[in-house]
C-alpha cells in the first residue's frame, strides 16, 4: 500500500491545499494530512480545529485522513508507515525553501522521497496568510477556502475582533 503524508500548518486549509489533497488521493492509496501542532508558530486555529476543518472538507474522499504531529516530519511519516512526502508548489518562490526542506528530510532519513505537485494556476495566489489577512478585515473568502468553512472562519475572527 502506497501511503503519502501531506504536511503543513493548514491555518486554515485553503482551496489550493484541497486541490493538492484531491490529486494526491488519486495517486496514492492513502493520504495522511499532517497538521503541524507547533504553538511557537502562533496559529489562529488550534491543531484540533485545523484537523476538524480538513476532515470536514475531505469527508467525500475515502482515502484521506488527518492527524496532528509535533517534532520531525520524517518521524511522523515513519509512524504513519508512509514512504512519500507530498508537497505543493505554487510558484518558483516556493521552490527554494521546499528544495531545502526536501534535502534536509532526505538527510535526516534517506528512506523518504518528497514528491512535488504543482498547484493549479487558479489557486497559485492563495496562501493561508492571505486568507487570514482577508478574514481579519472581514473581506470576501469565497473562492479562497472551501465554502463550508467560511462560517467557521468568520466566527473565529468575530470572536477575536478587538484583540489584534
Ligand atoms: O504549511 P507550512 O507551515 O509551510 O508547513 C511547513 C512544514 C510543517 C511542512 C514544516 O515546517 C515541517 O515539516 N515541520 C516539521 C519539523 C521538521 O521535520 N523539520 C525539518 C524539515 S523542514
């Protein structure tokens, strides 16, 4: 069984991430989305909330699961019995950092291959940071994140209003 891990912060998951998950699920028997549970990154959503949102929008893809992880990605991949790490590339700007991470992961454990998937051009401008910026100022989130998540994201920002 070919298991792949798709890691990230997913704070929150965007339409670009979801596109990569859907496509990876066609290539691999199982895709485990790994949500980095790292409070030093100061995420807006808790790791559980981020995983819950991912589960909501991938409920129709039977071979996708979501789990939180802490520590090294290669250790999480081992724990999940995955042989492949999937990463999405939006633009060449992503390449340098992703290339470095892939080489580091290879140095940490040569067992793992990183497979890059080009993000669909229609999503190439979307990032979780941009989504948060738009949400903070109550802008239109349609098209940036799965529609189902918009009320959840708005609710979070409404609660946070005044705390920026
Ligand atoms: O969505 P992000 O924040 O760009 O994802 C980054 C992530 C989670 C893939 C990366 O930070 C990661 O793999 N962190 C786990 C710690 C680790 O293994 N570090 C060494 C390789 S960079």
